[in-house]
């Protein structure tokens, strides 16, 4: 009887709870991300190099009218760099999913009694955790090397980093959806290039909107990244973010909702 009961229990078992699946898969991705010290060093060095490069190349922007109140161009640029790094890391979420697809990891996970959604959620959470480490590294480097001095103090800077993580998590779902739609690395790179760089440069990241040509100013005003950058900058510098903060959170939520729905549908269809 006991042998028959155990067989029936195994037949009824359909896998662990969703939260356990997400936790196990997330920790697996984190071990892979931080298991190679070379990848860790390069991942931490990339945002620092990006910040140093842009702070020096566009240093003359700090002399423009309206920039005096920021007490240095790095104080204007640094919060925007946080959001730009979040976008680049989000793009890596889609690339990471494609890499695991081609190496057979996703195929092996499909043979297990787990929810396909847990694979996608774990992918985005792991990359958001990696983003958090990158943001801390670049903040420390900016303060120690470039003289970044946020008027918002630790509280304001922590709030800016937290908002960046929310935005990065929402964007990661967009790129995961692109990865499940195209399932081709070259297509992923092409779409990412078209999405990332125009959004980065047609925003308030590197220059105030009033100093841009009219058509660029109009595009920047409609650019979702502009709201995230303005809100992050305001929080870090101890200023009122106004409507930029709720707009940034709302847009991140919409990106996560739509991206997760599209990614889950495409992921199930490709099974």
C-alpha cells in the first residue's frame, strides 16, 4: 500500500511553487553572472568608463546658461547615466535569454515541471540584481573620482537608485519580449540599437531641452526616458520631481506589464 501511495504522490506532483521556481532560477542566473571574475570586473568597469567618457567629452555643456545651478556638469550627467546603464543592462537581459536558448539551457528547463513564466521572471530579477551592483559601483566611483556631490544626500541618492531599478526592471521585460519574438541574436542587436541609442540621445540625459533644436526638443518631451531621467536627477539633487516621478513609475509598470504578456505568449508558443 505504501508503495502504491508513493506512486500516486509522484503522479500528482507537478513541481514546486512558483515562488520557489523563481528563487532557484534567479540564484542560478546570479551564480552564473558573478561566477566569472572577468565578467564581473568588466561589468563594473563598463558603466564607470561610460560616465568618465561622457563627463569629459561633454564637459563644455556645463558652461551653458541654465547649468550653473547644477554646480558642475557631472551632477547633471550622473543621474542620467544611472538610467542609461539601466537600459543597457536591460538589453543584456534579452541577450542573456537568447544565449541560454542557443546553449540549450532553456531547452533543458522546458523538460522540467516548472512554469515557463518563472524562467522569464528569474531572468529579469537576476539582471535587476546585477544592475543594482553596477549602480552602487558607479555611484562610488563618481563620488570618489569625479567629485559627484548630490544635494539630496544619501536619502535622495538611494531614492534615485531605487527608481532606476524599477525603470530597469520594466525595460528588461521589453527586451526579453524582443528576444522571445525574434529569437535571433543579430535581429536582437539591430532592434536594440534602434531602440537604445535614439532614446538615449533624444532625451534630457546630456543637455537641457531648451538648448536642443525644436524637433529634437519635441521628441525628447515625448521620450519615456526623459521622465525617468528628470525624476532620477531631481531625487539625487534634492529637488521636487513633480509629475516626472509618477510618470516614470507608470511607464515602467506599463513596459513590464506589456513586455511580460508578450514574452510569456511568445515563450509558450516556441515550446
